[in-house]
C-alpha cells in the first residue's frame, strides 16, 4: 500500500530529534505488523486548510498515478494553523476553514480511502487553543456527515505530560520523540486506523 499523509508541522514531525514524528512511528508499527507500506509524509510547516486544499490533489496524483491507485490511502491532519493569530485574527476564519475541509474530504474520498486526524493544541495562546478545540469538534461532525473516520487528538495531546514537557523544553509548541511516540501509540490503537489499513491488504 501507498499512503499519503497531508498536514502541517505536527504531521511533518517538527521538533523530533529522531526525524520520525507520529507518522514515521505509525508507519514503522504498520511495517512491523506485516503491512507492506510505502509512506509519503507531506506535512508542511505553517500549512493551513487553504494551503492543503491547493496542493493535495496534485501531490497525491504524483504518488498515486492510476496504475497504483488501487494501493492508495490518504490521511489528513490539520487545523491548528487555521486558528493561529495573524494580525489579531485567525489565519483562516472558522467558516472558511470548515468549508476547505469539506472540499478536501469530499474530493479525497472519491480518490482513495481517507481518514482524518484532528488538530493538536499549540500551547502558545489560550485563544488559539480555544479556537482549535472548537474547530476539532466541527471537523468531527463534518467527518461523521461525510462518512470519513475521524480521530480527535486535542484532549489527548492537551493532557499528555510527555508532549507538554517536550514542548516546554523545545519551542513551546512542538514535542520531541517522547511526545510524538505517545501520540503515535494513541493513533495506532484507534480502530479507525486499523480498519483503514485493512482496506489495502487484499
């Protein structure tokens, strides 16, 4: 199977001295379990839903051309940067962020089996994290309506000591290996991920 992971710096694994992030660790677990995975980490720092909407289809088609489409899976994880402050306002207003997400997922589900993992708190400003929590819940409702498996990670990350301690020792937002390892374990145990992986094992 070929998996494209689209997202932001948390998807990219920024801050991880091992260079794996949660994506690399989940892929490693999948391979150790017997899945033949080729993974493409397409997380870009500071990317918002608008940025991902503009690029994901082209990047997916380059990695999953028609001859390999039957092997393809798509994963999306974004939203924190939409909620970040820019000149006293969110970088992407709530309504536009949700519309971007609906556009991405509606098209993605017709392209390949798709899952979404919600945004993480930034730990930098309370207002940003409040907006991110609201967006996460709205994404959950949207995904339920679209039939896209969705895993909210906001509360897990917010209460994860390993993540918080890593972030405090780093740039205040991104964890190191311990935080990403904890999140990878949380995601790996999600039944939605296991069901999604099993779609491409035949």
